[in-house]
């Protein structure tokens, strides 16, 4: 990097910070697996499984709380009902859009044959089972469509990151896009996110009529990434219940308790955190004009990509600055596949890249449009899933002290960088 850039950024101050605790509704299920077992035993659950049926259990790639336990509990209940379960990766184009990559994503989540007691059957092959009235084809995983007598879908219900509607991210999206693999995801996104609020439930409803989907396991999480609700949904009730669960999920979402932020620093982005690497509902930076909300952030810095994301840095393009470390880890093929599949390519671009955390943060401070750099309102978070304890600049202290849901838990301190200019994590 040019010495001119280093010299320009050298005098830029980084404000001192304090650690705060943001308080949200922390109610959760103390034993989510027990609740799931009870739900599965109710009418409309595993009573729909017949002895000897081959049951495809569709599991996705997100960092869903307790996902391995939820999957194992569901598989055990299917076995007790006499079913023969197997697992199919249900994640659109994730895992580099390869069968091996998708199986590896599940393994990293603790889901493989040895831990689940059921084989993982991963393929990117699909079959077209129908098309929508507008001509969009409807695809489904070939193994689930041809080798399963029954299908079960597991997912978390949460707000989507790129569109708004009564149905956003949940069981129906898992069916329409996840089960459709890369081809299905591509078809659902073909006409853009402007119409996704219509296409997702329309495709999922058609698929539930054509496929032997017997129920979905829907989880809702609180602001601390903990399971607060679990419900087993038979197909005839998926739409009506998911609308209500979506409202619940939105009311329980974590958020930044500051409306205006000059610089937002995010330690990690990754596909295990959000489809967009970081949740736009938290950052206020959306990849499309069809969703809104969150704080007004002037400049955003992302420092690294999670190990679990395996180089998929989708979302880095919605930041203003990043680091050489992230760029060196970036798998451009996996990242670009997201944009090519979703048709939204801005998030896959590489943000302005500086040699270290320190320089990237200083660049954000320099460009955040404040008259005095020492007045910069700065917030640092680990990632958009973990907002309980965060760091804020001392310039936000007065505002923080007045907020009933903020507790200040440290004295002011300065960040220290290692010899290469990186923050300890």
C-alpha cells in the first residue's frame, strides 16, 4: 500500500471506548429439545410417519441455535415412529454450490452420519416438478423428490435481509429456495427481490402440494441467539403460523440501541451469521431497496470473515472498508456464486481494502463526515448475532447513560493493536 495513504491516515485519532451491555428480552426455552420432543409427539408430527418410510430431513447452513440437537431429536423421533431417516443439505447455492461443499457445511455444524445416526445424502441435482403461473420453474432436490416417502424441513424463522412481507425467512423459504438447491434458488431470485414476498410462499405452497412434506420444525430465537420458541407445523398450517412466528421473531430481534452511528466496526462477517454475511436488519445497510430499518450508519468496516464461512465473504461489498486479512481469505468463486444466484451483486464486491484493522478503522473515521474526528460516534460489535456486550466510543456515553436498556460495564480505555496493526479478538 502506498506510503501516501499511511501518512494520510497516521494522524487520524481513534476514540477511546467503553464496554456496554445492551439489555433485551432474555426469555428462552430452558430445555428446547424436550419442547421439540413434545411438539413432535402432538398430532401433525411424527404420527404422519409410517413404519418403513424413507424420510428426508432437510437441514440448512445458517448458525441456528441448537441445530445439531434439533436435528438429532427429530431423527430419533422419526426412528421411533418406524421411519428410516436420512439428511439432505437444504441450502440453495451455499457450500460453493457443490455436493461435497454442502455436506461439509453440515459437518461443521455438527451434523453428519456419525453424530446424527442417519446418512447424509448430498447432491446438487434437481428435478423440475412444476412452474408458477408466470413461467418460473419450480425445482426440488432430486434425492428428496425421488428417494423419500416423506420430507421434514427444519429452520429458524426470522426477518429476511432483502425484502419485506408476511412470510420472509423460515420454513417456506427453506422449502422454496433451500430444497430447490442452486437451480431453485436461482429461479426464485430470477425476477429480483422486489417480488420475493410473493414468490417464496407461492413456490413453497406449490411444493407442499406436490411433495410428501409432512411437517416443518420452526424455531424462533431471542436477541441472544438462544431458542425461545419451537413449533412443529404440518403443511396445512405452515403459512398461517409462520406469519405469526415472523411477528414474534421481529419483536425479539437484537439491535443497536443508537440511531446514528458515524463508524460501525464489525469483527466478523460470514454465511454462518447471515446470508448477507452480516444482518442488514442490525447494520441498516441493505443490499436491495425492498427492505429498511436499523441505524443510520455513515461508514462501516468489516475486519475478518469467519472460519465457518470458508472464504465466502458475501456482504463485504455493503461495507465501506475492509482489511487485507479478509481479502486474502476470500474465496471469490464461492462469494460470486451468491451474487450470480441471487442477482444482487453489490454485496460480493470487495470494499476499499487497507492493510490492517488500524488503518481500515482510521480510514472510516477520516471519511465519516464529522467536523472534529474526536467527536466520532463509533460502535464495535463482534458480529450481528452477538449484540449483548459491545464497545462504544466515549462520545456516546451521555446517550448511553440515559438509555434504560444500556449498562456501562467498563471504564474508558484505548484500543491496542499488535505489531501488524490488528486488534486482539
